[in-house]
């Protein structure tokens, strides 16, 4: 019996993928589970495995193809089974039509997910900078080594071809900007007490707790309080998520990804820290799988490490919001006749206005702020 192996949908929002490499040839015998091809989606590099033992009767795709999900890629035959030329020709025509249908989606553009900083955002007073602590330093070093050459090393007038993956990311971001009507809320959280609590917890535990760990917990508890922020728009309804899963933008070998932490509202700060470290380690090895990238109610992206005060992140299609986190800066704050030096962090929330109204989003962001300003609630709440 001939088996047509198609490009699978490896995630809820996956629509297409790049065929990065082919590992078999026509006429080759393969075993069940053998890797046939490497794929690259807008989120990760993945593999297609043979669903059964057999012989590769036809390869319908080529390395470098960008194809939509459910496009036929291989025909697997039983040993001694003849090939049906008419069926193969029909399949090849389907693949060619799929190629042509996706050409418009690969137009050059340049939008990517902002990088999440799992280290401490920089704390500054005027022009004075404090060095970055060694939170997850080895993993971050691995990320930096795998990143594209910095723009400063490019020569003026150079032409830099876009990778297929960059084109797919560009299309996702273009879809977001065209189809998701967003509004933006910005406020500052006083994280003076949080900085001290974080330092104390890091001294007590076996690992350094990052600000992202607290941000994830605060966002999760706020999503539990304001579940409309977990919504997804369907034809005639807004469907709320059954559990609170949050994406965290991270650097990986082929670019930037947003793996998802599951049921974050049920985890302790130390459990969140361990889960984030696991994602960092696997992203550095390019070992994130489809399950790591599926779903998510919202995403957090942190540019604090780079001294960015605030920025407006782009909502990922399939989610209702994304939280952009800036660096921590010390500010002079009046306290009666006295002046206090307080640590302030800027939070920017981008929100899909089709799902969430301004009042709901404002209450949600304010709740995150209050939790960050009263960190004992983040530690004590299961």
C-alpha cells in the first residue's frame, strides 16, 4: 500500500515550512521513525520521520522549497510495490501549485521577535551603567555565539540575502500588523523591593532567580484574574484558554523563538526558574520541539539587558497580547521632604482590540505592576 507523507501541521499556528534538507533518495529502504527531512518553521527546526518501513517511491519536494501544511512530500511503497505514474504526476502538480500559492508570502521584510533577556535588566542612574550579573550566563553566551553577524560588521552597500526562515517570520509579523488592530499601554513599576527579594532568594537557592521569573509569575496570576486576556477570536466567539501558558522570547541558533511555559500560575518562582533554564539550555542546543512552541495565552519579551527603556512589541498571531519589558533605572522620587532613589521598570502591553477593551487591559497591566511592587505575593502564591 502506497503512503503519501505530507507536510504535517506541527503547531496550532503553523501554516508553512521550509524544506531545509532531504535525507533520503528514491529507491532507498527506510525504517519506521527514520528521519526523511529537516523542516524550518517560523518557530523552530523540526524533522519529518517515516510513519512505516518501506521504500521511497517518489520525492515530491526539493531542498529550499517553502510549502504550506498538508502538501505531499514523499510517497512510501511496500517492498516490490509498483509506482502509479499517473498518481505521482497528480501529486507533483499539487506540489507545484502549492509552491506558486506561497510565493507572495515570501516577499522580503524585516520584523522579528524581540529577544527576551533572562538576565537582570541594567540598572542605571543618568549615564552610569551597572554590569550584567551572571544569570544564565553560559546559556546566553551560547546564544550570542550563534547569532547572525551584528549589523556593525556589515560593509556599507552590502546586499544581505534573506533566509527562508526570515521571510516566514516577516510574513507572520506583516500579518499581525495588517490584521490585528492593537492599542498600547505603558506604565512604570517600582521594583525596588523586588530587586532585594530577588537577591535574597538567589542567595538562598541553588540558582539565580531572574526578573523574567517574577514577570512570568505576575503575568500568570494576572491572566488568572483577567481571563479575557487569554482569549482567541473565532468566527462568532471569543474562546478563553483552558490553562495559562505563557511564551518567553528567546534566542536560538536560527533566530528568535518564543517557547511556552505551561500552567505558569500553578508554579512556584523556583519551579518557573528551573523551567526557564531548561528552555534556555535546549534553545542553545536547537533542541526545542513542536510541543515547546505550541499555543500560549501571551508572550513576554525583555530587552532590559540592552539598556532599552521601552519598546512596542508586535502581537503574535493567535495570542491577544504581548508584554515588552524595558531596563531598570534608578530614579529620584519625592517622599515628603526627602528624596528617595527607587528602581523603576517600564512595561509596555500591546493588545488585540478585537478581543480586549482598554479598561480590561489597563486593569490587567496594573495588576502586574502591583504584584511586582509587592513581590511577597509572587513568592507565597502557589
